C-alpha cells in the first residue's frame, strides 16, 4: 500500500483536552511524526459533564455541543499541522473518536453516543475524516469497546511473551496478548475519573498531580470493600463501562455509611483503581504489564501496581517505544487507515461482536 500519513484525535472520558497525533503508516510499521495536546475550555467541559451526568438537556443542547466539538477537533488538527509544518493535502485521513457522552451497550436498545461533527472537521481541515467507529461493532452485537486492542496487538504482540497493555484514562482498560490465545480486552473499572471528580470537588483542581493529595491520606479498608462490591467488577468480559456508572453519585451512595476525611477517600479511590486492575491482570500468566494513559504519570498508582503484581514486570509503553500519552490517538489514526483500506478494525473476541467488520463512517474532504 505504501507509506501514508494519518491523523488521530482522541478526547477521553477525563475530558482533560484533545490529543492529536500525526503518524506515518507503511504496512505494519507505524511511526509517530508529531503530537499536540490541545486545550478544552472549562465551559465546554462542564457542559459535556452536565449531559454525561444526566442533567436536564434537549436536542438543541446536544446539537450545539456536537457543533462546538467539531470546531474544537478541527482546530486541534490545524494546530498539529502547523506544529508539524505539514500540508493537509499530504494526509490521507483523520480518525476522530469523538467525545463520548453516553455508552449503554447492555440495555434493550443498546447505543453509544460520541459528539464532534465530522462534517465540520473535514470541511475546516480539508482532510477526509473517519468517525463513528463504535456503532458498527454494536450493530453486530458487540460492546463497541474497547477498540484499541487490535492496535495493541499490532504494536506489542510477541509469540513467546504474555503482555498486558493497560490504559489508565478516565476508565481503565486492558488488552491481554498471550501466546497462542485470542486477544482479549475489556474495561476493568474506574481509572482517573473518580479521583479527578473528587479533587475537583474539594480542591478545585482538574486532577491529583502525581497522586500527591492521595498520598496524604490512608486507605479505608471498609470503604474499599464497599466500592469493590459493585456488580460490574464481577462481570465476565466482554464488558465496558463509563461515567454513566462510575460518577460522584455512585461514590456518594457508598459514602453514606462513612465519615472520612477527603484525602482518605482520595487515597481509597486510588487503591480502588489499582486493586481492580491488579485483580484482572493477576488472572493471566505473568509477563509484562505495559502502562499508558494519564495514570502512568501517577507514582502512587504505578507503585501499587508493582506491589500488587510481584510476578509481573511493570513498565510503561514508553519503555517499549510508544509514548504513554498518545497511544489512543495513534490507535484511531490506525483505525482510520484500516477503514480507508476496507479492513476490519474490531476484534469480536474482545467486543463480543458476531463478526469482524470495517468500522467508521467516511466524511470526504
């Protein structure tokens, strides 16, 4: 197929900004050429959170958010192109994940909703844009998530070594790459989401930088056990989750029986993230745990994973040559490449879909 350039856009559950990457793809080789983190305004973030958390809304609000995000993502791409000094005409396509505002794969009328009008992205950048990646998988009975494991397999699969790729974003998800076994992957539960919401509520900070506030507190074992009793953690994969379940209302429902300091609660939330990840990783044959996402910057989480998984080698994906902050944006650039070339992008053994399928809708430049 020859060498082609693609752009990936990712705005995750944490809503801490827009990650964009420019990659070169030549068959199985993927090279990161440039990356750029583009800010999201507090006003837009709060409007999105209101929708995600069930505040009264209407179609006009949803439509306007879709429009605003389309411009935000397009501006993020333009900033990336300026940084890389690259002409848009040299880019084959953009892969835009969109901003998830609701994910409901288990209900009778299963659906997922990502906002960010791809018509605006393609019109404003002049680059063909691929979006709406998740719903084709769901049309074949899948969860529509996670979609990144196929990319992890491309990058990190080894014939003689078990590797688990762990992304700690708002939600934590893992990809299990075991020799001679199908790839598996699923959401383990909360990543940074609850910690971010709790510190924002008490200290008006977007996140707990390096886990400093959590480290000033103490784990409360009874609260931790209460949180771990949620049925989601006992579900067998395929499974996926999001802010619809794990939010401050969920947390407050568990806090009613406790009178704890805010920092002890933060420390317990950090422990919840580490323990739920470790419980799922421990089920596999020991190997390498490669961590990416915002949580890879949290020394407390990384230390606890190392302690909870003594038989595993705990590293970051950067130790294996892939930047920890750009993994998911790179994955959606790669998924755009798969779509352009009419190749499947899902893994049915991961999502539960009935078959392999080409993902995404194409919005021509």
